[in-house]
């Protein structure tokens, strides 16, 4: 029953994530045409500050909610679940109001001295009002993840994206220039966050009546605030320092590109292409993996509470295998079909160049994301803290030298180093903590060669035909998929049962 529920939730979250990312990509395409890559670049700079403030408000509390409530649902009572949730919401709201207040008060210095563009000032002030809604919503989503109920977060997520698009398009019609366009986008975010929070709170109040069946311990066997902070503080500190360093990096990259010899407008445009266009396209197919990693946290917590470590190890092993195989296949697609995909989506040749350059990193990005999520479920947040902070510090230091001297090539080199560094450390740690067995030749080298071969041969086979781009992209993906998994089956890397499992989850 639990396996069926896990698969249903995975399918639901995956479908929702695909819808949201599809809407996001379409929306970004429209925005790139309406406000240009410079407007997108300015928005990405403001959004970096937005995410930094949000990280301070709630990042670690979401994981704390999921882990503590998952334990309480297994061993506790209705009162314990509500106490945990309300305490986390109160803490999230407090930190959200504090971070919003600081950004609002210091918005002018942030715009002038950190972003380096006074046009960002109205957008910075607007974003501060979104933070409390985002923080409260994040805690409630953590509750539903622990409850293994994917539908409420999915409905609120789709509703949020639709509201964001509708409101932004309405305001954007009257916006003139990058400054007003950026403010319009952030206003759309504000209205969407408020609406989504209202929806998910209604689901929460309706769900409380189902907690009455819990008949476990009367109170959690720990001091609530202390335990919440024990879990959330390393995660929040890690993400806060990481966000701070990444924000500094984001603000520094256009400056370094200018020192390299680019015009300021061109530097912001290139930054907008890589952060706002290339990376969202690369991460678009990762919905399954992000869904599975988030849903694994309550499964791991329950297995640990019951002493069933073997079950957790099996689930982790399967997810990592699916992640690696999916990442390698998609790397081949982006490498050999990236130009066609980017022309279809963005009509920008510069984006295609960036996507192809970043394609080999796809499996590392996906693996790193999943490993990081699973490690937090295994109470390894302190290790994640060390990895993310050291990675961000190194990226920032390298940006000052490599981007100034080598321009975008230097920035791409930094991204390669960063993803190899974090993925390697997280995978090795997960191998040790979960007791996983990894065979480098069978699990890494051979599938990589198969992925490259299937991409290259599929592209060569389709080269003589003059197909419309949309048909070319679809046929390429279908042929490459069939070819790749045929090679995996013949090579004994995977089995028919695992492929059926992967297809069912998609």
C-alpha cells in the first residue's frame, strides 16, 4: 500500500513539476521577447537578493517540519503534530518579517552598491512583501510531504503559477523599460505567493481532522524549539551562507565580464541567458528526480524510526540509479540536439551555445541535487553545510580571477569545477552513510559511453533528412531513448523491470 502511495505521489508531483516548468519555460520565452535578455538579467540579479532573504526566513524549517512530523505521525499524537507545525510556522514568519524589513530599509544601498543598478530599487521594495507568504507556504508544504499527501502542494503550485502569469502579463502591458518590467514581474510574484498561501492553508485546516486517529505518545520526547533549531540551523546556515556567496557571485559576474571588456548591458544580457534561460531548460526534465528525493525524506525517517535500514538503502540505491541513467540520456540530448531545442524555445543562438557547453554537467547536477536531499533525510545536514559553503567560497574566489581574465569561458570552467566537486563529495558521503555499493566501470564509465554513442549516432542517422525542427527534436529523443536503453539492456547495466519502473514513474 505504501509503495503504491509513494508511486502515486511521485507521479503526481512529477506531472505537476513538468506542468509548472513547462509554464515557466513558456513564460520565460515570452518575457525574453517582451523585456529582452537585459531585462531578464536585471530580474535575475534582483531575484538573487530575493532568494537570499527567503533562505534566511525558512529554508531549514521546511526540512525540519517534514522530518519531525514524519516521526510524530509514526509514534506520536495529533497534539504533537500541530505543536511542531505551529512552532515552525511562527519561527518562519518571524524570520520572514525580519528579513523583509532589512531588505526594505536597506533597499537603496543594495540597489546602488551591490546590484550596481538603481533601476532595481522598486523591485527590491516589492519583493519584501512576498517573504512572509513564501515562508508560511514552505512550512505547510513540508507538513503535506510528511503526510504523504502530494495533491494540496500540487494544486497550490499550479494555481500560483497561473496567477503569476496572469497578473504579470496584465501589469507588463503598461510597463516601459527594464525597471518597470522587473517591478511588474516581482509584483506578479507577490500576488501569486499570497494566493497560493491562502489555498494551501485551506487544505491544511481541512486535513487536521484526519489527525485524530493518532494514538501514540502524548508529547514529543524533546524540547521542540531546540530540536527544530538542531535540524534547521545547519541547513539554514548552509543555505544562507551559500545564498549570500552565490548572490555575491551573481552580482560580481556582470562586473567581472565588464572588466574583461564587455559592455555593461551585454554583460547583464549574457548573465540573463545563462541563469534565466539555459539553466532552466537543462533542469526542466528533472521533475521526477526532485519529486522522488523530496518524497524519500519521510520514507527514510519512518524506516529509521522502525529500525528498517535495509528498506531505506534499497530505495536510495534505485533513485540514484534512475538519476544517473536519466542524467546521462539528457546530457546526450542537450549535447547533440541542444541547438534545435534552443531555437524552438528561445530563438537565441547564444543560449544554444551555453546549453551545449553545459550539457555534460547534466548528470552531475541531477545527482548532486538528489544526493543533497537524501543526505538531509539521513541527518547529514552538517556535512551538507560544509560542502555547500566551501563550494560557494571557492566559486566566489575563482570568479574574481577567471571571469575577469577569461570572460564567460572562465565562468563555465568554474561551473564545471563546482559541479564535479559537490557531486563527488555528496556521492561519496552517501555511499558511506547508506552503505551503498558503487562500481565505477559498470555504473559510470560504460553508461557514459553508451549515452555519447546513442546521441552521436542518432544525430548522424537524422542528418540526411530535412525535417521541421519540432519533428526533428521529437524523433531524435525517441530514437536516442530506444537506442540508449537497448545498449543498457544488452550491456547488463539495467533490466526490463527497472525500465518499466522508470516509465511508470514518469
